[in-house]
């Protein structure tokens, strides 16, 4: 009460307005959270009518795939069990098909070799004996060469993960869709191909096998690729193309549309890829959609990706969207086979060959318009801003010089731009300050803390230019008051802010990006809000608090969308910071700085449009002090929270590295540890001293700085994923248990005497045996020396990797049946020795490593495996 008595009436009104706005945004945030987590969707039960998609039936498939087999990783028996289960389910569907349908089920083994760029690194891949399961459903009147729609999902899962979300949810969705197509009695006008590929986690090998070897590949006229980067929530169309036809079909057909053209703008920023790449880019030009579960990212590629983490309602929304979009694709006259697509003249209908602008409004409806329409719409606001000074001058000619009016608009533009920048800078600054006395990522398991920490200081930054401007205006001489009245008017501020969003919208368009729709919607909404504000001023006093309320209410639909869009972006990033691995010193700050910057930017998008009108009531010194005090308090409070929990685990990589020679000898054995976020292994040792004790003979507080640094070459088995983890320490490991488990180890040797080609090139014929290893995930070869050719990837070498301080190297990943030897050759263009480093990743652990893994706390997720390293010269 003492505090409120010291406030002036203007400050008290400002606080009332601040709390009213805070309540409005909190309500919008609750609505956005409700929608993003699919709480408005009612899942159908297991006994739902057979002509409807049932989430419960799909979840039962997830349960079987994630709980009733021994792991769906390449090299483990559970992957074969999963393929058998999928094929059995499809055969059951086939038996129920009516006389109007032709249903074919096929199991295909794929093999091949190719080169690609993955997360910025050049690699080659060789694979064999990966299993794809296919079903083709067509009407009895269709032909084998008719254009078809492909629906793809992968059934393999990453190391150490049950894969309920990634990608058991995708397989389950397609199994239920296949059943629905048959049981509903619908005869699709075009054939449908369901592809369940068994090797996506190994860099999209299953889809590559289909696109390069299957007889139906050229009949595919459109595709839908399902993926999961989490366990549900929003099922976003992250990529679409080539052209705008797939997104147009989706926008018209989706029951719960979830698509934003901005997603494709930023997709390449995140490390990773999907099968979409094989179908639409690298090995085909098939129009299609890449649809991905994006929330629940805490559990992505972890042992916590279990069936209980699937977000209720997500599967139901996905299923209803899929069947509707599938029907639209099969009915479209634009569905063409490969030969027909190549013969089309791209100038006939340019809209189909350019990316469109599209976005959903809280999954209720879609807004879609082609690029030629965007060219007009997205540049109107900038033209309007440039015309506005002339309009204001002509409305009251002689009142103010034209240059004074123009300068007022420019000042408004500068002030708002400064506010948006400060709204990002202050959260980043406070995040860095907090790290001086606290651990990184204290908000990770409690995402609301990040918003409570960084939103107030971002609002502080948004309001600061108005506060400074007001103080400067009081210092002006009497002779400048006439000009300053224009400079500081709400109208000039409004048009300045409008101009910023207008120019951003135009910049997005001319950059060829699709994300300008958000700032365009802001521009349109601000104009509507300004009209409402002008009318309210006539009805109420200009100084009445009701006038800005009318402005805010008119902007409410736009603000709600901004909260939905920005809230999703912030939540997605927070969940993914558990996977950001950057070496110190920058890695220590990266997660906090990134989250602070994004929340600051989101706050600017959400609150920026109301600032030009409302900062008159909010930019009070007492309010700015309150925001700062609240920020400091939240920084202190958040530092007391532990960053991790079972709902937000810390990722640790435990590699048991075995150095072998000659196929039956071990030269060394170590434990190599790495983390995938900003807190180092020293943080784990501090809070799990039993782990340090196990590694270092009773040293409960072991300083990581005393450990040998784990070298980059030790992580060859994970390349190129190893480039995004932070390697910490290397510790000695026992050898005796390894010798008891394995009779012999991987061995590379010459298969027959070398041959000399006509051009003088030396060809070395090699044979790679993988020993008695039982659960091999992948084998990686790093080849250095005068290499000029090899028998992989059609004999073509990829661009070499150029490691710092080392010679150029060529990286090759091999996967497939481990009981067979790999026979291949290398060519060298000189007599200099060719060096081959071999790393074989075996998922089996010896007893000592299993015991060590069990000592890690429950709030961590430990990816543990054995890597066999050996080096050869030829």
C-alpha cells in the first residue's frame, strides 16, 4: 500500500493498464498452449466406427512397436520383428479388402551406394540388405503405370531409443490409414503406395533404395512424408514442393491445418534431414509434403521416447488430416507420373512452380495465396508508409513544414526499430549476466522460467526509446515546440512502427522467403486498430485509457496469432537446446543467449504493434523500474532451479572405445564421454559423484580439467553427428571383459594382390570383416592419402573433408548385414601409403560398461555403445 500511495495518478493508471495487458497476453498464451498441445482434439476410442481414424487403434500399434520388441535399431533383432509386425498387419488389411480393390503387399531388400552432404559434411554411404515393406492399394480399374500417391514413414529408431514418437507414431498413422482406406469401402481414383522404410536413421537409406531401385518409383505423382522430432503436438508441414501445388492441396483439404511457409525458410538452419530430401530433391522431383511432429522434443532420440509421452489428440489430428489430404491428392488432375512432369511447360501455370505464402490460424483455417499475389499484397504496406507523410501534410497544409512531417515519421521509424532491437539486446545481456553466478539452462526443465525471466526485460527495451524521447522533449527550447509536437505525436510513432513492419514484409518477399505473412498481417491489423483508435478518440477523451483499449481490441486476432506463432517457436527452441553441442567457451553461453534472443524477438512481434499507441501509458519510470526489479528477481529465483528432470533429461554420450589390431588383439580400451548441451560432464560429476568415483578410484569431486581430452578421431563411428556434440574426457577402461565377449574383432585386409592400371594408378583390393560383433549399427571408414577412386558411389569420390591440421580425408559409412564381408577396392595415384581408419559401432555393452551406465542419475539419458577402432596402411 505504501508503494501505491507514492504513485502519481498517471503512474497508477499505467500500472492498471500494464496488468490489464499482461492478463490479456496471459489469456492468449493459455489459448495458444491449448491449441499447440492438441487439447481441443477429442481422440476416438479403440471401438470407434471402422470408417473413421481412431487414435486409440494407432496408439496400440505404437505400443507394440516400442514395447514388444527388442529395439528397432539397425543390427538388432527388434528391427526384423518390427518389419514382420508391419507386414502381418498389412496382410490382415489385404484380407479384408472388398472386390473393388486390388491390394498388393511386398517386402523388398535394398542396397546401394551414393554420396551426399549432411549437416555441412561430405560423406559417402554404402548399404545392403535393408528392408522396405510396401503396400499398394488401387481400384480394380487402375493400371500399373497410373500416377500414384506415396505415403512414407520409417520404422527404424535411433540408438538407445524405443522410438515411440520417432517414428513409431508415423508407422502407426499409416497402418491405421491403410486400414481405414480398405474398411471404409472407398475406392481411390488413383493408386496409393504405403512405404515403410527400414533405414532412415542411417541417413535416409530406405527411401534412397526405393527411389533408385523400385519399379514403382516413376509412377509416384505426389508424396506425403511423415516424421517426428518429438512426441506430438503441432504436426507442421515443414517442407513442401517442388512448386506450390502440394501446399495448395493441403490448405484446401486439411481438417486441422498446421502449415506455415516460414517453416521452410528456417528448416535448413537446424541440423538433420528427412526422407523428403530423397523424394523431392536429390533423387526425384516429386511434389510432396514433409509433415513433422515438433513438440515433445525433450524426448527426441532418447530412451524417454516412450508411449506415455505421446501427446493426446496429436495422432487423431494427424490421422484426420492425412486421410483428407490423401483423398485430395488422389482426386487431383495435376497428379502426374515422372515422364509427364518432365514434359510440362513450366510457363503454363507459374503458380504451380513457385512457393506460395500460407499459414494456419490456430489450426482452424488456412490462408493461402500464390507468390504473384504476395508480390502485390506484401508491398502495399511499404507504399502506404511512403505515401502517408504526403497525406498528413495535405490534410493540414501549412500547419507543419513537409520536412518536419517527414522527419517525424522517420523518427517514429527509428524509435520503433531501436525498441525492437533493445527488446532483444536486454534479454541477451541479462542472460549473460546470470551465467556469471549460475549454471546454464536452469530454465530447461521449467520452460515458464525462461518467459518470466526474459519477457519483462524485453518489454523494458521496447519502452525505453519512448522514455528517452519524452525526457529529451522536455529539454527542447520553446522555439522548437511546434516541430517537436509532430515528432512526438502518437500518429508519427504509429506510422514509424507501421513502416518498420512494412519494410520487413517487402524485404522478406524480395529475399524469396515465405515468412513475410506475419508482418503483413501485423500491418493490416495496425491499420484496423488505428481506425478504431481514431473513432474512440472522438467518443472518449484523448487521454482516456479507453482509447488505447479499443486499439488493442482491434489488434486482438493478430496478437493472438503472434502469441501462437511466437510461443511455438520459443517452446520448440527451448526443447531443442538439450541438443545444442558447441565446444567451450561459446557453448557455455549458447543455449541461454539463443533462448533469450528468441524470446526477445517473439516479445517484439507480440507487443511491438501495440507499443506506438500504448507506450504513452506504459513508458513511466516506475513501470520500467518494476520491470527491471521483476527481471532481477526472476534471474535470482531461476538460478535455484535444477536444469534437468525425467521430463527434460540431460543427454550424455558414453562411448566404450576399443582399439584393436590384427583382428584378435586389443591395444587399448577407454571410456570417452561427451555431452550435447551447455553443461559439461563436470556438471554431471558434481551431481552424480558415484560416476566420477567409478571412473577415478574414489575421487568424488573430480575436476574434468585433469582428465585427458577425448580427441575428435575417437568419435569416428558417429561422424558426422560427432561434430555437434561436445567431447569432454577420456578415462581408462578394463580390457578383460571385452576379450571374454568377442572371439575376434573387425579386420581390414587385402582381398587379392594389388593391380596396376594403364594410367599408372594403383588399385588395392580389400576385404572388411566385422568380426564377432553382434549388433552393428554402422561402420565408418576415414581414408587419407593419395586416393583417386574407389568402388563406391559409382566410382566417384565426394569432396574431401579438410580437418584442421590434418590431410584431406574421405568419409564412408557402411551399414547392413554384418555377417557378410565387405569387398571393395581403392585406387591411389602415387606410391604413397593410403591410410584407412575403421570404426565399428556395436550396440552391445560389456558388463563393466552396463554398470557404469546404471550409475548415471535418472535425470540423464545416456546413449551408450562400443566403438571398435583400428588403423591400416596399404
